[in-house]
C-alpha cells in the first residue's frame, strides 16, 4: 500500500521503517527537511509539502507535536486536505486535545476523507520495536480500515469509540498515571522515612489495595525494581516534560468541559516545578526527587 | 491457648469467635460492658478491667479505636502492663500512629513483655470470614510467636520489619489507596464527560499504565464492575470516615517525620469535605460523588 | 469625538451611555443585533459589521467576552482592521489572555493602528456609575491618547507598561484575590468552628498580618460587614463564574509561561466545583459556602 | 509585682528585661539552666523547678515551645500547679493548640488559679522593643487582670474571647498570612514572567482587590520594598520554620474540628518542602524562592 507519512523524528522515523518492513511504499514529509533525507536513503519518496505528500497515496498518517501543528498540517493552504483525494483514509497519531481532533476530522469528512485519531503509548522503544499501543477514535468502519496499517507499527490496536476518543483515552489514562506515580513517590518516601525497608513496603503494597502500575511495574524508588529508570538514574523511559505536556492537555480539556480534576491540576503543578528544577529530560518517575532531601 | 482480648464490637467480636473456633479459650474486656456480654454467652470469660483481662493468660490481643485508647489500655493504672505476667506476648491490632506503637512497645519491653503491632485490612467482612490481612511490626522471633495466633483470625500474615512498621505499612498503603481512588474518580468522570463510555475507558486503563486496584478491582463509577459498592449505592465496604481516620493518621505521621505528602494532604481534605457533605458512612469509593454534578 | 463601540450588553451599554454623556458620538455594533437597537433609540448610529463600525470613526473601543471573539472581531474578513483607517487608535477592554492581546496588537500595528489593551475592574455597578478602573497596556504615547476617552467611562486609568500588561495586571491581581478570598473563608470558618466570634476574629486579623481586601472590605462571613454580598445572600457583586473565567485565563497564561501557580491552580478547581454545585451566579465571596456544613 | 517567669531564650529573655524595666521583680526558671544565669546577673532570682518558680509570686508567665512542654510545665509533679498558691493568675504566652490551652486552664481553675492564654506576634524584634501584640483568651475579669502586666512587654493587648481563643486567633491569622504570602509570591512571579515590572504590578495590586499585608507591607519580591527581608536576602524577620510550626498547629486543630482548610493544608506542605530544601532559617517570605528558577 502507498502511504503518505508526515511528521518525522524520534517517533516518526522508526514508525516509517516498520511500515517499510511490512511491505508498504512511503512518501514522507517534515517541515525540517533534514529529517526526511535519512528516510530517502532507506527507500522513501520525499514530498515538498503536506499537500503533496497526501497526493496520490492510499492513506495518510501524521505524527505531530501539538494541536496547532495538526490544524496547520491538515487545514492550511498547503495542507493534507488540499492534496488528498476524496475517500483517502487519514490517521492522526499525534497526542493533542480532543476538540481539535474532532474539529479537524469534521473538516476532513466534509471533503470526503474518513479520519481517525490514533495516539500512541509505548515511547521511542515501542516505536522501534513495532510494539506501540494505538488508542483509536473513529467510526467502527474507519477503525477497521485503519487497523491493518496500524498493525504494521504496533501490537495493541484498541477501539475507544467515536472520533476524539483516542485522545480522551490517552490523556485521561496519563493523568491517572501521573497522579499514581506521585502517590507512589509519596508512599515510598514516607514509609522509608518512617523506618521501613522500601522493598518490603513495595512488596506489601503490590499485594494490597494500594498497588498500581507505578508501584508494581515502574517503581520510582531506586533499587526496588531492576531494569526501570529508577535503577539507572532516571535515564530513558518517558520524559517528565512529555508527561507535563499531557497534563497540560488534560487539564485544558477538563477546563473546557467544566469538570474538576483537583489532583490532576496539582500533578500538573508538581511536574511544572520538577521541570523548572531541571529534571524535564529525565524519566517521569524522577518526580520522586521532589520528595527526597538530597536532590539529584 | 488462653487469650485475653480487649476491644470488642464490629471487628473484635467476630475476631473472638474465630479464635474460639480455632480452639482457644478467651477472656474478654471492653469499657462498654454490654459488648462483652454477648461473648460471655458464647463461652468467653469476662474481665472487669484491662489489667485483669491480661492476668493469667498466655497472650493479650487488643483492637482499639485510636492512639490515646491504646496508650491508656496498656499504660494506665488498670492497664494491661499491670496485669500481664513478664514474658506474655502482646499483640495490638489497632490502627494507630507508629510513634505511639513504638512508645507503648518500649514500655512493654521494659516490663518483660514482647509486643508486636498488627493492624488489619479486610474490614468487618474479613473479620467474620477469618480472612483478614495482618501487617505485623516487631522482632522476627516475636513475629513468629504471634503468627499462629493471628492465623486463627486471618489469611495473610505479613512481616513488615521492626515494631511500628505494621502501622507504617498500613497507613502508607491506605494513603496511596485514597489518592488512587480519587485519581480513578477524576479519570473516569472526565473521560465520561469528554464523551467516552466508562466501561470502555476502564477496560483500556486496566491494560495500560493507569491501572490500579481502584480501577480494576473496586471501580467507583456506577455500572463498570459488578459486586462493588459503586453498583449498590456505595453501601457496605470500607467507610469513607474510616479512610478519613487513616488519612489523618498518615498526614500526622508525615508532619512528625517532616516529610511532604502533597497529594496525601489534599486527599485528607477531600475526604473531610466528603464526610461533612454527609457521605461518611458510605463506602470510600463514593468520593467520586464529589466529581459528579448530581450528587447522591 | 466619533467613537466606534463593539460588544454590547451588561457592561457595554452603560459604558456607551457614559460616553454619550461626555459628548461623544457613537456608532455601535454587536453580533446580537437586538443589543444595539436599544442604543439606537438613545442616539447611537448602528453598524452592520465590525468593519463598518470601525469605518469613519476617530477611535474604536471593544468589549468582548473571550480571546477568540477578540481575534475574530479584529482580524476576520469583516473585522475592525478591514474598516479602520490607518492611524485610528484601538482600545480593547475585554479580559483575555495576554498573548492574544499582543498578537492582535501586532497585526493592528502592521496596518498602522496603535492599540492598547484596557481591561476593567468594577463590574456592572462601576460601568453604570462611570467609576471603572482601567488597567492599560501599551506604549506611553498610546496610553496618553487613550486616557481622556477612558476617563469618560472610568475613574482610575492605570498604565501597566507595554501592550498586554493590562491583561497581566488584571488576571494576576484576580488570581491573588481568589486565593485570598478562599484563605479568608478558611480562616473565618475555622476560627468560628474553634469557638471564636467571627466579628472579633475579623477585627483582630484586620489589624494584623493576615489582613487583606477580602477580610477588611469584602468579608465573606455573613454578618461581619454590612453592605457586602455576604450580608444579602451573596447577591450582586462579582459573579463566581466570572472569577472562574479569570482563573482559567490566568492558569492558562501560567502554563504557557511555564510558571507554577500551585494555589492558583487549586483555586481554579475550587471555583469550578463551586460553579458545578450551582453557585456560579452568586457573588464570588460565596465560595465560603464550600466550607460550611449547611450549604445555601 | 513579683512575677514567676518560665521559659527563657530569644523571646523570654527580652520579655523579662522589659518586665524589670517596668519595676517588677522576677523569679525565673528554664530546663536549660544556662539560659537563666544571664538573667540572674541582671537581678532576677533563680528557681530550680517550675513549681518553685511559681511559689510565692503574684503571677506566673510561661513562654514555651510546644503543647507537650506546656502540659508538662503546668501539670507535672514539679509543675506550676504544685507551687502556685490558689488565686495566682497564670499567663501562658506559648503558641500551642487551643485544646491543650483549654485543658490546662481547666486543671488550673480546678486548683483555684485563673488562667489566660496570651500568644504573641511581633517576633524577637517586638520582644526586645516591648512592642509585642498579645492575643488573649480568657474570662473578661482575668483578661483585665493580665492586661497591665502584659503592657510591660507589649503594645497591643487584644481580648479574643474565652480561654483558648488567643491561640485560635493567632494560628488562624497565621494560616491566612501563610496562604496570602504564597498568593503574593505566585502573583508577583507570574506577572514578572509575563513581562510586567514587579514594582508596577505591586503598586497596582496594592490599590486594588488583591492587596494584602504580604503585598503592601512585606512584599517577598526582591527590590519592591525597602527594609523588608526580601531586600536583604531573607535574613531576619519571622523564620520559615516558625511558620511551618504554626501551620502544623492550625492544620491539626482543623482536623480535630473536622473543618476543611484546603489551601491551609497545601501551604503547610509547601513550607515543609521549603524547609527540607534548606530554607527553614530564612524569613518566611523566602517561600517565593519555590517559584523562582534560580534558587538561592
């Protein structure tokens, strides 16, 4: 299948490579032309604009950093909707706010192009290994059409309901994750300060009602688990600044929906301070450093 | 074995009955004399004070509502330490602050009585079914001595380290639990408000990084899981006021230890408001009502 | 002077009437045509679009509900910049985010029109009495040019620095105000619960380090001050939903600036809940009801 | 008048000196004997216990660091109530929790001694200059009896109502103060980050609804006011750790009263973190450093 792919870099490039491996043909575009050149050597065709990238392909995939980028890449004068033939399926894998996802999809539909939002989790590691999870929002038929293509880049392809719900699932999950990571940080550091061995405490919590993914799979306390960022100085993993971005998206969405998210708003503040303290590039479990007297 | 049991009621009475079933002999005491009388009919000996209850038994178990009660029952003029023979093992199953647990155990040790703190989780249901979890703090030998007795009332007997650590494990676990329950409430209500089916959202979270016990086993959103308090009007379960009590204990312990617990302190405030709004007797998952416009 | 005024209603209409009283001639426009008709009877000329309203006048004033409205009224195909002659001073009295204020002013400048942002405080009462405070952002010369016109509608005309700083001053002041109102609510209700007479407590605070405008001029506890909303069931005054709008603006601005505002974010959450509880139309000092057991 | 004074140090010693200046005779005691010796050289009589210090004097004044100290100094075997003659007025100037103040006063009353609680504000500077403010809780007659003595050490002597209300007034005022100081820190740093001159912003706030003692008299932003701690590296003033102590007292009192204090609880957390970051000895306005990227 011939695919137009827009938005390259740490995530986009390995996603493209996996599509090539699955036998697809690629036409690629990025505003930063250098990012595309590497892929040209690996057999991709280069496009000179988003519109051109969407012209003559059977499906378009986008992977962009924020809502304004998505709006511009799809809707501007040289955007996807100017190039894509009516009926071309569009897949946006950016993490953006659900309202923008729904707006852009509505414009796409008006020009005859079915669109799904399909944000990912799994990070750069998952992109390289082809094991990403895609949370897909869109009509059932559009989801079914996108599924085989997404399977070329990921392992779990989950249907979340109508358009925009891929974004809702992702940002609401990540809000819970951020709060739970801070909860685990507070519980672990307090138990330790009160005299318990952190490993013993983690073992008890993990068979009890306090357990969560942050405590049993990604524990932030150094030395409790092997092969997690906490055991290698918080390198690798999912960056604190990326978590901050998702917390900003989710608290914005909550404001628009007039829905309180008290702990979510406070988690956003804690990650903002953590980032300002110079830890934004570390894994997001490094937020535990906010609770330790000797900071890294 | 002949056991002195002090502190009756919803938890104490079924614990006593299970000890009887396991073939122990019981001498019981409570400041509210009526609570003991029921047990007399079932074959327990009555004592007229804590000291007398501790006299001539092989082990003493206490189940009391708060730190001052524990201090008084053990240390007052008519307290356990006045009656217990040197060498008698003492087991306190109350949930109290770790400092009090350590203070009282030190006094007990000074009079020759080894003591463990052994707070429980599992609630009235677990007490009746004999399936409580005991989190035990104390020396290894004292833990081993207490274990067979505790097995008469519970299923999981966990050693948490030195004296006081049973309390630490319990209150730190419950702080994490409270925060995660609120996190789940915020995530579920926001996803729903943004247009997702709550069951679909829960299913995604529960196979993703946001999963926790509150989302996958005890989901607070009505209709997502069967056989949880959320599906029966938040009746039964673990009362919001009991969670408030534990949050008060843990934030006090954090203050004494000079350890920040930002989300823990906020969770305490949210449960205080929830209680003042008239929901204290409901299950603690009812905190989600704070996030729903039409309150129960 | 001939003035174009865009954005009518509770604030805009009395502002127009005061300009008429000061001898100005008015041309008015609102998307809701009915709002303008009342003013027609009072001697204003009607315009059929923002562009037309700006055509042939000596200055343009706008009073709009949000950032997207300002962007559209100034920059759209039928917007102010299409109609205003080069050199026409533009005054935007809307409360919006500082970035939008700066963006729009830059576009205006590019077409030769000097622009200031001049959000107000003082509410409907101040608009009617002509006693509004204007916080003005813009170059010194533009501020001086706008000042005599603003004096037709207000009493205090304050220069806050460059363009956008009127907005900054307003939303940062209101964030402090919201936090201090909640602080006063917490202090007053706690002192009362702990046994103090609220009037005695207020008198002490107001001569001590805890004093603030919310405690000494606008106390939220019923009966402490006369002639404040708290003494008439929280009617009149500055609506809780308007405070919520400003808190949303200021926390958005803080996010964009990557600046933590921990109490500000929590205040936004508290006002969101207060609004969802049905109190949005009451004066913003009614937030104290969140701290009283018997809610109004 | 012959006065027994218990609890010496930075506050107690200058208070004693002012009493001497006013012509009183002093008998002094502190558990740290060295603290009393300095005063002996200045003409005070030394006592060897609290009981002895209270024996044969016409009034007893205490100035102690915490609730357990007050309980012990008054109620222990060698305490004030063992030495004071029935009818001797007792004045406790410690800042402690209101419940302890009321408990101890009840015991004192039972032995015939009228007692008032009279915590101070004004710090070491006010103690030295004799300009302290005393917030007095107690019956009107007892307040009147204490007043002339307190005037030997302070300038404002305020009656707050019944026993314990001195403490209530002090800790509730200081909770408001802490929140307002953080509010001012957030407002000042955000306005500055958004491009306003901090002095201009402060000037606007201070004539507007956001004004408070922290903004107009004790502004935490360096360079805005002269002669405040912010303009000398946060030295001098009221230490952040003392504010933390008061916040701990007030949030404990709120818990006992089952009264939510959401921003108060968060302020306590922010000051705890500030202290752990190494700023506890600085003036409490240094909390603004939590909001500045380059920390002191």
